C-alpha cells in the first residue's frame, strides 16, 4: 500500500509527521506537497495527488491545507476522488467506513499533532463497510465512469 501526501505551506509540519508515522507503520509514502512554509497555491498540490491516485501511483492519500477546504474542494473536482475532511478520529473512521474515501483531508491550522496522528490511525485502520454505502457511492460521480 502506497500513500500520497499533498499540502500547501500550512501543512508542511503535519505532512512530515504523518509521513514518518505512516512509514513506521510499514506504508510506502510519496510526497506531492510543498516542503517550505513560503506561501503557495494549494490546488497545485491537490491536483498532483488526485492524479497520482487516479493513475494508481498511490492507493490513498492525505492532504492538508489551513482549513482543509481548499484541498478538499480541489480534490473532489476529480471523478472517483472521494476526499473527506476530518477534524477528529471519529470522522476519519466514518469517511473510510461509509464513504470509502480515498483521500483523508486534515485542516492543518485546526488540529494538534496528536489529533492528526489519531485521525491518520483511524482512517488507516478502518475498513469500508460496503453494502448500502457502496450503493450510495455508486450514485456520486456525474462524470465519465
Ligand atoms: C492559506 O492561507 C489558506 O488559505 C489555505 O491553506 C487553505 O486553508 C485554503 O482553503
């Protein structure tokens, strides 16, 4: 399982922390994010992660910006990307269990390091439930199948 990471300048520290955390859990990690705190444009990085997921370069991703909304809005423009905004571990569990989200989005300015790790663990350790949730997911995409 390979995980991609995307972030703007607000998410550099949490991205690095979660990359190390995921590597320590045995995941391969690919970085598509900014590596300096100089102001950059979040869509550039979110599009790169979405492309990596859609071309199977990575299986899933984590994305970060200040509120998480900029990267989430950008990622969800791509058909078959399901990016879920997670502000706590319970929400992170549910975006996998119910939405089978392929990107977990973290609002870098609003979570602590400890909360970010808990969000990552909940997302990674939860299994998609399928069934009625798959039926609902099948109704999401409006673009090319
Ligand atoms: C950057 O200041 C901020 O706008 C960005 O990180 C993000 O929160 C946008 O949605």
